[in-house]
């Protein structure tokens, strides 16, 4: 079977497709035929060698890609509640979703309802689980005003929808090109390149930064007294925040989130999408084998996709 891999850390140029044996699932594991995979910022950081804390397997060549959606092809010993042929989504064991098939722990997978296709489902793996975790951590109530930094990205797009669903008036930053998308989600759009802090000063009960473009100092201007600043991309004062805790910094409360897209969180995102309460819309869909070219365009700043980039495969690849 095909498997995308690399021997050394670097950019897209170190990736190549290789022939590999079909992996055998161990106890509590299943083999998933890849029907859709997606790229996360975390995947690119792992490739570059800047996120080595993430598990990427024990043997070189390393694989690429955490998010997978597909069908169960084989069961390891002790697996219950999952059957061959089931449609599932979740995270691969070794970060090698860009392959004809990958191993995943059965406990890390969530059923995909027939109302969602694989491309939609895979947008709700790491991004969906993270967005659910962000909103859980914010603990906002109806009427509380929230600014989402990076609201048009793969995580932000879902976070905005979840906050609107909670009854929060939402503003979101993004590129000028994403303004229409943000409005369609019920958010007030703001161009992050031309954000006028003085116009928005003292307006928000909570500010959440997903993009890394907002600083704690900026949040202090944007927030009401006692407001809180939550970030997934800590820098400056936020770096001193206790992981997943809240500290006072002479201004906003700073919450530095380290989140895991657990199966429980992914399952909640899938359930909301199946009920029509969350819109999982890929920003672009490409064939699985085009991933290296797409990554190269991203690295060169030549890919203008807004939202999640998804890659799909048919069910006809020979698993030999």
C-alpha cells in the first residue's frame, strides 16, 4: 500500500510516497482505510521538528497526518463496539493518515453518521475536538460578547459557530477575503491586518486567540473589566500562564489552553453536525496524492484557502 513518509525533519520537500506493508492492528486497535485526511498546523509543526512532543511513531520513515476518516478494515484482539465496514473518524495512532490505511485505537474513533460524508467528518477531528474544548473552557453564557482571533481558520470557523449557538454576540478576525464567510456564520468580521483596537476597546467579555495574531496586551484593551483572554498560541505574558489555568496579569485574566481533541469531544462535534447545528464545510478538497504539492504552496504563501484543507481517496486501493 501507499504511505507518505519522511526520514528527517524539514519542509514538504522531505516528504515522499512509498510502498509499505499493511499494518496489523494490535490489542484494542483497528485498521482504517483512508477515505479522507486533513492537514493541521500541528502536522506541519511535527514535520518541521518543532512539535516533537507529539507522538509520530517509533520507526522511520515517519508518517504524516493525524486526522483520518474512513472505514474499518480489520480488528485487533479485544476490540468491541466497532465492526468491519463501520464508517469512523478520529486520530491515527502514529500520525500517518496520509496512507491507504492506518492504525487507530478503537477508543479514539467516533462513528460517522450517514448524513455526513468523509470530507465533512474529517474537518471535525482535531479541529472539531479542539473547538469544543475551547468553548467548554471559555464558560460563556448567552449575551456575553466574544472576539475570536482567527475566526475563519479550521478551528476558529467551528468555534464561532459554537459560540453563536450558545447565544453569544461574536466578532471574529480573519482576512478581508473571509468577511463573507464570517458573516454567514453569524459573526461580525474584522480584518486582522487592519484591526483598530480603539474602536473595539472595552467591548468584550472574552477574547479567544486561535491564530496567534492577538497579544495579551491587545486583549487588555478589548476586554471589559474582569474579562478573560484565552489563547491556544501563547506568547509574551500568556507564556507564563499555568497550562489550562487562569492567572491575573494586572489586567485580563489569561488562560493558556493545552487541549486534546478527545474522542468524546470529537463525538460531540459530530453529533452537532448530524443534527444540523454545526456546519462542517471544507475550505478545499483535493485528491490524497496531491498533499505534497498543496503543502508546498502553503509553505510558499501561494495557497489562499480559507478554512480546512481536506484530501480524499476512493475505496479501491489494494491493501497489500
